[in-house]
C-alpha cells in the first residue's frame, strides 16, 4: 500500500517530504487544526526514516527574526 501511495506522489515532491512534514508539524504545534489533521496523511505516505528526519528538522528549527519594514536590509532588498 505504501508503495502505491509513493508512486502517486509526483517525483518532484518525493525528496521534499521531510521538509514539508517539518512545516506541517510546526504549524500543528502552533494550533493550526488543518495542519494537525494533515500530519497523519503525511505519515501514511512517508517512510519511517523520512518521518524521523522531518521530526528532527522540526525539533531543530530556529526561526529567524523578521525584517522590520523600513530597515536598511529591507530597503536594500527592494533596490535589487
């Protein structure tokens, strides 16, 4: 069954499952109900290794500070 599901996933997305799963886990942890429901769907399509990798990515995720509007970095980005 897992092989059938794997074959249904577009080839361009197959290698990105752990990263996508990481974002789904992070969103679910912030209270996103749709993400929480989707976590189980992702897990059905992923190998144990991919799940472990995604969980590790989520655990080790460190958010970057957002750029403030009007900051020098924001202005530089707009100029390029």
